[in-house]
């Protein structure tokens, strides 16, 4: 696995260099078209890339979580989810359990972010907690833990922030052109200067259109293999590839959109939150492999829950003979299964129980205080509740709000 980690770091570095090159090209064109100096545009692009890189390293995960509307929760907010995260942490051999976040959205999805296993975060939507049973949820968490263990989260966090910056710069440039930012400059220019600026404007427009596309191509060029690797990791950690297969089917069958997902963050999620993966042109330009293909691979493992079993199933389904080493997993003697601790938490088997648990976790994440009444009723007081006491509407008892 150490070779995979080193390879991921090399790819992350190459990707960042290419992303910076795209930003410099965009800065050159925008500087010449709007500032009258391509060199100034390049300088500003380099400064922006530097600060974006530093910000991504130390705070990229926080920016992504905030943009996704994720709120951190604690163990008591959703014990079953935390129990699964702890199980997968042990199975993956990680030194520390990731922080857990919940997104108030009906769509079923999840992602991991952070710069290393010591600073990892896993976010799940309320819709995911409501739709999946315990085994299926374990398969999804195992997938995200695979991203953490494989050091994918560094690459994904840096690439997401950098891609977002490129898209934002390109959009700002397009808005500037259509708002007439070049009109006055062209009218006051000499014929030769006007022609030169017209050429720069055409180049700027081309880069503004193409830069986000090239950045997206760079992004998903490596994202697909990482999804396969994370699926293989989930099968290894859970020893139950069927659970992840069922979870992926449930996720893909949901037509509920994820409101705060966008082009930059889409590649983070376990399944494309913008539109379903389908064969054809849409599939070729997606950051994710087709879910139907991922499900077939998992169900073709024939009881072999390790990396070798996944590589064999991958070759059978896709027709591409790669083996374990071809998938990027170079770990002689890697076991096909790993021990998991027995879980003692309830399974939340019924849909009603899962909805109640996810809803309570959202209330607690928002700062609501839960007050248990002897009559069996649970009162929920908002963080800005103006009174010191609350009366149970069921039995009339008065409770202190602490």
C-alpha cells in the first residue's frame, strides 16, 4: 500500500502543477485583455495560485464542508454511524477516527476530505442515513475510509479548491466581457492597438471557455481509478462487497438532487451528485465510473473480499486485464480480509428508526437541546430558546432548559 500512497502523492503534485499552468494561461489572457499587461495577469495568477495552495492545504477541507452545508456531529448524536466509522478506522489500520459531519439533504451521498488521516473528515447526507441499513452504510463508510487510507483526500481536496478557483476566474472573465468591460478600451485604442487587444480578447474568451473544461478533464482523469480503489478497499474492510453494491444501487436510484453540490465538488462524492452515470458522452465526461459497472464488479468477486479478488472481478467485468498491480495496489502479502470488532449498537433496521435517528442528529448539530421527560416524550429546545423552563405538552411537567 505504501507504493500506492507514494503514487497518489506524485499524481497530486503533477495535477497541481498542471492546474497552476492553466491558471497562469488564464491570467496571461485576462491580464492582456482587461489590464493591458499580460505580465501583470501572470503575476496575479501566480500569487492567487500560491494563496489558494496554502489555503487548500490548511483549510481546504473546512471550505469544502462549509460549501456543502455540512455540520459536525458527536458520538451521542448518531451512535450507530460513529460505531461504523470506528469499525472502519480499525479495519483500515488508521491512527485516528475521522471527524463526522452530516448534511441536511434528502439526497443519498457521502464524501471524505482532509489532508491526511490525522485530519480526515467524513460527511454523509441525512438521506443516506435514512435509506441505507447498517450493512449498506458500513459499505459506504468503508469506501470513504478507503479514500482516507489511500491518501486520496489530499489530492481530492487540493484539486477541488483549485478547480473551483479556475471555474470562478473563468466565469468572472466571461461576465466582464458580456458586461462591456472591453468596449471603452477598444474605442479609445489606435487601430493597431485595437487589433492587438481584439486578438487578446479572442484568446481570453477561448481560455475562459476551455480552461474549466481542461481542469475538469485533469480532475476526472485520475478520479475514476480512485473510485475503483475505494470500492476495493470497502470490500476488504467490510468483507461484504454485496453491501456496497446494494448501497450504490439505492444511491443511484434516487432522483433527489443535492442542492449545494457543484462542478468543483462533484468528484468528492461516492456517486455523481449532479446527474447519474450513464453510458455514452455523459459517462465519458463524468468524474465517476458508471455505478452499474461498479455494482457488477462487486457482485463478481465470488466471496473474495480482498484486493486480489476485486482485481479479478474488475478484469472480468471491464475486459481490461490489470491485476492488483495494474490497479495501483502494490502490497505483497496483502491479506484478503481484515478482522472487524463485533458491533454492539442497534442496527436501526426499520426506515422509521433511521429517519428518527438522522433527524435527531440534525437537530443536535444545529445546537438544539434534548430534554427527556419521564412520560417518554423528548422535548427539543432551540439554542436561542428565550425561557429557562419548558413544559411538556404531553404530561404538563416543567423542565429546566440547561
